[in-house]
């Protein structure tokens, strides 16, 4: 399983997102390493189809995919049970990961 976290340095939420991802992976018994992909500029954001920081991909698929015409260096938000946050909860990540494990 290829697991990627895409982010840019100006995002205040990517480290919390990484921590939640690592906790979710551990709880799901997934030992695959997380590859951190730092997006440096708009050109790279377009090339990577970057949906915002942090973004979580497994086997090349964004866990919260959305259709877009343009891509940019931007922060991303997630609707959590506690309201809009800059990263998904551990439970949200576990749900996505367990679905992928089952397919």
C-alpha cells in the first residue's frame, strides 16, 4: 500500500494531519510508511493535482477526492463531527483506510 501525505510549508494543519494519519495506520495495523510530498509552487500543485494541504492519498487516490479545474497551494478543510477543521480525525481516516483494506 502506497500512502502519501501532500502538504506545503505554509499550512498550519499538515503536522496534525500527519499525526492523525500515523495513529490511524497504527490502529488499522497498516505498516506501510507514509511518504511526505512537499508541494513547493503552483506549477507543482497543478502537476500533482494538489487539492490542498494536507491531502491524503493511498495508491494514488485522494481519500477525499473532489473534481477541480484548477489546483493551487492552499489549505484544505474537512467536515468533522466537531465542525470544520484543517485535518480529518483519526476515526475519519480509519474509515477510509479500512474501506481500502477491504477492497
